[in-house]
């Protein structure tokens, strides 16, 4: 899948957060990136969904009123009021931040991605019965004059039971470089693979590749049926040594995955590493170019599992984003069990490829808006229906949340935005779209004390992430108040993950010494930087 220069650029800028309102339901799919923009031109609307899919018309044909057409249908929104992005299901940024805070340090702002904080929590969205997506949209007043938080929630079908999913053919690429000797790295990887060996079915298959300064295949693709003991012996034999040649590991891993590819199975490469590449090619684009044909021809995706207190977050994220996959981070055996047991089907199977979303805001009701996070998942507005441009990959059981901060015009009521989601069927590559609209009445209620506890958890996670990377969101409480709100929500939801969020916020508050500000700023109309 082609990527265009500048389509995915991280711009570590203070974000303002959380849009999309109201009880609208889509059956669309994934995408994520902060492509929000504005203008005071046209009245309202979003690109209409294509009736039959396909890329946007290349001739840029105009309608009688001067509006541009896409797929033969009228696009009535001004480009300056469009937000286009590829969905993202990564959660590594939040896991790594928790690990860093537990070690007594604040995470580097460049490693904090708000969308990954938000996507780390259960949302309770309604799910579709089959493939595709539901889009669940709600919002609330943010506590600052004229500002609202809006949550756009995308959900795939529920993950299948262990015995109902397709078989898996997994190539594990394990970092055994010297840096992996630190406790919580290779030892945790071994425990994780042991957990997975117990969890996989007899008809699943595993191959094992290790790398340090060079890469080698410890185990060719092997059906688990009568070979669990052999697999455990290979895992136990791994010992840390030498430098970190990630390129060599990924190249050998994809060779092993192609050679051992199982027809009808979910074929995937799983990279387990601290991603501290110091030998061979260290640029993600160049590494992936070397295995590009395997990705394109066989559709083998990359799942990254990060470990270690010193972790190459940027490289791992770039590899998985551009390798048609996603990434997570594990710090202990509990998290490893969550990834390799509880969430396993979501990491193995795809329900949507190259999923993108586009939101068109109504300039008559919306003065300014900002998508929180997704900076490195930006897609050019005109490439929304260009299926050669990469989007996001999403599996069963996943949810994706996009939060916007929206400032309405004084006295505004009625239409706020139209959202369109587009994805490709993972097997046939046929495109699908769904569209829905949002009204002002859907974001009228107060955030705190409102009916939706999960919306409040989402807001706490987003506020926390933005505070860690030095930005401000309108109406954001200080960290001290966020701790209290997270504690209350943990009790009300009986959710241990929210309790852990409260602990992490408390650790950050102590390290920062308190005293966070909040405010809405005086930004001009349009997209907020």
C-alpha cells in the first residue's frame, strides 16, 4: 500500500481536544490522524459515501454550484473544515508511560500519544453483528465557555471464542541483544511466549527467529499439535548477546513467515523487542522497504510488542504503523497475559484494512475544533477515497476512539458535523463506507456527573496525556483533581484499569509538583494547532 510523503507526520504540538457529538450510529471503520482544518466558506456537510467505492475522481470535476465531486457525488464541505485520518488501535504509549512513571520519571513528551491513552480503556460501545463497524458518538460540555468534548467511538464485532477463530501462523521475531538482559525484557518475553504456547490451539503454528547483530531461525513454522515441548525448549534456549540489528531480525522473520505461510490461517509476524536498534539499518522506512514484497503479495502484517524501561518507542511505532499492523507494550506478566490470552484474537485477525475517517464540520455552527492526538496518522483530505494511500488495520474486539474539542458559535444549534468512514474488506479489498451526522443537542449535558461514566474516563485519559506532553485542553482540571475523578470513576465502574490510571496520574502529579493550568485560549477560527 503506497504511502505519500508527509501523510504521517508527528507534530508534537499542544492539542485541544475532543469532538464529535451526539447519538449517531455508523457502521464504518477505522482510521486515525489529526487532519482537522477549517474555513468559513461553504454551509455544511461532508463527503457523501460512495455508492460503490473506488478512488476519488482524478479530474476534480465540479458541480453546478462549484463544489467538488468525489466518486460522482457532491462534496459540499470546504476543505478547511475537513478532518481526515487513519484509525489507530495502538496502546503502547500508555503502557510505556505507566512503566516510566512507576520508575519515578516523567515520560518524554514525544512518546505520549493521547489516542493510545484513550484506546487503552473499555468504552462499552455497541458492536456490529458482522464485519464492519458501528460508530457510537456522544459528547458533553467541557466546563469552559463554548467548548464541548465529543467522543467518536468505532467498534468492530466481538472477538470470537478461542475455538471459533481461524487458525494462526505466527512468526515470532525475538530480540536477544545485550540490552535485553535487563530484568523485564528477555525474561518477560520468555514468559510471554510460554503463556502463548499454552493458549494456542493444536492447529495453530509457530516459527521462532532471534536476532542480535545477526538473525537466525531457531524453529521453522511448526504445528503446535505434538510439539509444545519442542517449542518451549527453543524459547528457554534464548540468551542475550551482542548488539541490536532490528533490520536483520525483521528480514529473516518475514522470510520465515513467507516460507511457512499457512493457507487459510492468519499469518502474522510478531516482533518482541526494546527496539533500541544500533546495528544495520535503523530507519523504519528502509527496513520495511526490504520486506515490502512480502507485505504486499502475502498480506502478512506486523504486530509489535515493546518491553524495557529504555524503549525505542518511535522506531517500534513507525515499523508497525507502516507495516500494516499495530503495537502494544508490556511491563509485567499480568500485562503479557492480557495481550496473549485475553486480547489474542484482536491481535491475530483483521476485520478491516486501510480504514480512514473523514469528518466535515459545519462552519455555521462550529467556530473551531481540534482532534486530540493522531498527529502521525494524518491523511490528506483528497486521499480519503484513494485506496492506494494507507489507512489503519483493525481486528475483532477492537474499539477506536477519536476525541475532539469543539467550540461552537454563540447561539449555534442544529448540525455540527458529518462523519464518513471507509475501509477495505481484508480478503476481497472491496471498499465500504458509512456516514452519519451529529447535532448540537447531543453535546448539551455537563461532562462531570453526567450519565456516561465511560465518556468521563475517556476525558480523564485525554486530559492526562495532554498534560504529560505539555499541552492544554479547554476545561481540563489539574492533575490533582484528575486523580480524584479517576478514583471516583474506578469505584463507580468497578474497573481496575481505571484505578491504575488514577495511580499513574498521582505519580505524575507528584513528579510535576502540581499547579497545572487550564484554559480555552484565543485561537482564531478553524483547526487549532
